[in-house]
C-alpha cells in the first residue's frame, strides 16, 4: 500500500543510460498465461496494460491477513500515518534535526512490525535504518553492516528468495542465454563471476554446455567473493555438479573486492583459444567493488568477449531525502512482491520464509542504503549508470531482445505469480512488479569486437 501512496520518483530514468535508445514498443508481459518449458514457440513480448496498484495479500503466521483487510479504511489510515511519519523523520534527518527525527521513531515503531502487513513490514525496516542513521550521525561514524556475522543468514535468505520470486532466476536465465550464445563456438570457456555467492546460476549453464553437439574441452570459473570459506564451499558444489555432467571443470576463488584485485592475470583468458566472459549481479548487501571506478578499469583491462550485468533499478546519488523516497518506493514494491510470492509458494506457512528473506536480504539492503549510502557518507565516487561507465571504458551494448528475452518470457510464463512484468527497452530487459521496474539486465562487448552494427544480439 505504501507504494501506491508515495510520490513517483523517476526510478527507471535514473537507472538508465542517458544516451540509451528510446524504449521500444513492447515489452511487458503479464504472467498469468503459462508456457510449457518444452514449447518451441515463445510468444512475443506484449505492451503493458496499466491498472491501479492493489495492495498484496499477506500471509505471516500469527499476523496473516487478507487483501480486503489491508484495503480496509483502518489499514489505509494506518499506512498513511506510517508514510507521513517516515517522510517527516527522513526530512528531519536531511536537515540535521537529529533530535526531532529521533522523537518520531517511537510512534513509527509502535505502528510498524516486521510480521505485519506489507506497509507495516516496510516501515519497520526503514525505521530501523533511520535509527541507525541517526545514531551514526550523532557518533560521526558511518560504516556498513559487518558482513561476516551475516554471511550464513544471507546465504539462507538468498536461496529462499530464489524459491519465492523470479528475480534471481531472471538474472540467471537472461545472462546464461547471452553467455551461451557467446561461448558456443569455443571449446574452452572461462567465466568470471564478480560476486559469485553460492554459484546458483552456473549449474543451468553447465547443462546447456554439456548438451552441445561438440564436446567442451574445459570450463573454468573464477569466482570473486568476500569470504574464502564460502568460496571454497561454492567451488566444491560446482565441481560436483560438473563431474555429474562429465564436464572438465576448474574453479579459481578470489577473496576480496573487484576494484582491489592487484593481480589481474587469473581474470584473463589463458590464451587465444579460451573465451572469457564476465557476469555481475549487483545488490546493496555489502560492498563488492571497493571502488567503482577501479572496477570499470578492471573490466577494460581484461577485455572479456562479453559482460552481462543485472542492476537494481535504484539510484544512489542525489540528496538524502530523494534517495530515501526512491528507496521507500522501490522496497514497498519489492515487499509486496515477496509477500505474494511467499503466499503463492506456501500459503500461510510462507510467512516464515518471507520473514527470513526480508530480514536477511531486504532489511540489510535498506539499512545500508539509508544509514550509510550516498557519496557524502562514504567519500567514494559511485557509478550511477553502469551503461555510461562501460561506454567510457570501451564497451558497447549488445541487444538481449532475441533469445535472452524469449527465455525471460518463458520463465514468467512458468511461475505462479501474476504481478511481474517484462519490458524490453533499447536492447535491455527490465523485470518489474506491477508498474515499477526492479531489475535491468544488459550485455556489453568491447567496441573493437567485430561483426556488430549496433542492432544485432549476442550471437553476432
């Protein structure tokens, strides 16, 4: 409900490249029409039909409720009061009226709950983030949430998120299709994952590579991540999976942040016969790059045949109040989507899974964005539009409108959730909830790569 009451910030515009081609006609497909996984016919992407945003039903154990309850005058009044208090508190923080902001938090906490309706849950996490922001401002110390204590929780929540939302699978399906089309002519392949986590994406690609008519000679994955123990566990799982398919496999872990890697040789192709591609799914859970500018320099230096990036359609620049409103709008939509997904996946029993996802993933992102985010807080120059930055360092866009779009379209036809929409815009693919884009997938190749005229896709 909060999403429908908030002012609409230009989120899509902020996340798009300033010189990207205009949106094409088409592009949103409702998910209530299912497609068979074995079907050879992928229906074309369709133009969206916009309708007013309804509040999603919630299922949260003891605090479960129906959509009619959330739409009741009492709930609407509660949601309006929460929204008003959150915006007042954020405005006070933006003006450095910290005592006034702190005085608003008790009433917000009384009305909000991580186990309540969607507006109440969103408000609970934003109130926690505002409280952390106020405390950090009083102390004059700004640092993100410590990562090590949260790693296990993040891993568990990420797996649950994959089961109740198509957002993770969207990243996997679209990127894997683009990567496969690039790697298909080669017998030796090298994949660099700039934030590999559990490596959930790569078994799907292994299946595709193993089914090629000409056998593959080697598959090498270089995985970057913040914790050596997690990287080793991911490498073992991927090695076991590859062995089951008969794929010759090698895993090289790199612990650290992308922009701080001193030796780039492990990221490069070993010789002309090995094709290197790079994948990066972005998030706000922890600092992946160390330096965005240095990370762009790493990509320029290793010159992979393809870079696939999945970005959150959420800006991090501008003043605090603008970032706060945009983040509140974004996560209100995401909480609605997660609530619907948990309900569809497990009925009322889905409340516990939803809570783990919101606490382990979304709550951590909200806290990092509100309590820490922003150039004035960290001193680090952040890249707002990675399309612009990749152009600057010598890459050009590759359209995902062909087979990758068909894969994403097929995915949405298979999932039970009806509120997701797919948009193809200037060769990029945008996955949204109702009328708000949440993720954008794009692909890039070096500007001096042959055989591309600006309109062809990844198979060129």
